[in-house]
């Protein structure tokens, strides 16, 4: 990334990174597959990203049951000189513990992640679930453990997952999720919020602000994932990427609407390779200086497409065009979801 506007960003205290990093998740691959070939292609993608200037690698202990972390560790053993910043998550795997956040489970899982990653410290460690047991039984323990890990410098920053429900969820469901997030945010006091964000994410209100204004007001960084919706916003994937299996009936009518929306963007911005990728990545990165985007990939070619497609910043007018087109896609998704729910109730 040689463009001057893509210089390093201060995600939070202790984390200064290039704004385009990698979301490392090998479990998104399609089965059946050749495991060795998948690993080699993944390693190639990591190497290509570093050549492009990437410094921030985001993963989780739950991705492919820790195998993604181990593959990243293989890469780091081969390149110990690289000044990379590693981000992982905890809260999905329970193991033999009563709960993913119970007792010393967080500490034990961090030790396992560090071993997997061949690292001595994580730059960012994120609480990846809002489930803290009945009546939030393990919330206090989780907060205490995370703060201790930061104090002893096993991690540099505490992360909290942002509001996250189905893209086709009702406004009431999103509002409830935002309320839960705000409650946890005030208690955890994270340094960074990790969240999925793209054209289909509604602008939910959090204490009177959207997530970008809210985190900026509190001096908290943002890691944005799923910005390309697994290729849907670049015209390379089916609308299944944004829908749960129970919403599969929405797919046929939405495919045409998605295609028409993307074609409108092509008509305005041109149909050159990477044009739609640039719109999705730029419109996210330009939301705020505290934002870092992590892109999904499975091979070197996909990494190159993301970095090569960055291009120049979008002008305010261009951002308006993209925002309008994405709003139409979002409206179409929710209208289709509403019709589907009505039909289910009447059946």
C-alpha cells in the first residue's frame, strides 16, 4: 500500500498499523478440499499481504478449531523478523470448562493461542461472545482476567465484539443487540471494538450515535470485518453469503436485486477489475481514522485483488453514490425478510 492516504493508523494505545489487514479464517474454505494445498495457498496469501504492507493479522481460537492459528504460527516461525500485530478472540470454545469465560479458561486459552501462533504476546484479544452465563455469572471474572492479562503485558489491548445479528434481523432485534453491547461496553471498557460491517449493516443507535461516532467519542478503535461479504459486494458470490439457512427462500428474488444494484455501481464507476472492491473497502475505511479493515482471503490472488483494488480515496460525492446504492440493497434485504416472516406466520 504505497498510497499516501493509507499511512499507519493508531487503532488504540499500543497498536499502530496499516489500515488494511487480514481476517485469517481457514474454516471458510469449501469442502471437500486438499488440506495441504489449502494450507499452502493460505500461507501464500499471508506472504503476499506482508509484501503489500500488511501488519495486522486477525484470527480466532475457534476458526477451524485452532488450525488457522497454527498455520499463522508456521508462517511466523519462517519469518520471525516480521513486526506483525496479532489479534485473536476468546469466548466461543468451552473445552472441558463449565463456560468459555469461567475460571481460568480465558487465561488457558490465551496460552494455547500464543503457542499456536508462535508468539509471546497478542496485540489485541477480543471477547467474542455476549454470553457470560446465566445472569452474566462470568462477566466479572472475564473483565478481571482480561485486565490482568493487559497489566502483565500478555496482551496489549482488550477487544469487545460489536453488535451482531442476522443482516435480515428486524429493527427491534438490532436495537436489543445494541442495548446489550452498550451495557457490556460500559463495564468492559475495551480499547477496541471488533465488528462485522458492510453494506447490509444498519446504522443502529448506540447511546445516540452510530458505532463510528460512538467509538470515536470514547477514543476506542474499530476493526471492521466482512466488508466484502465473502465476495457478494464484488459480484463474486451468491446472496447466500448474507442469509441464514432458514432464510434460503429469500435468495431467488434477491439475486436479481443485488445484481441490479451492483450494475448501477458499475455503470457509475466503471467495470474495471477491482472497481467494486475499491468501493466496499474505501467506503468502510473512510468512516473514521480509528478504523482498520481486515479482509477475508484463502489464497494469494484474493489478497492481491484486495490490495490492488484500493485505488484513490472516494470523494464526498462518490461516497454519497455508494451509500445510496448500499442503502437500496439493505432496504431490499429487509423488505424481503419481512415478507418471508409474514408468509411463515400465515403458513
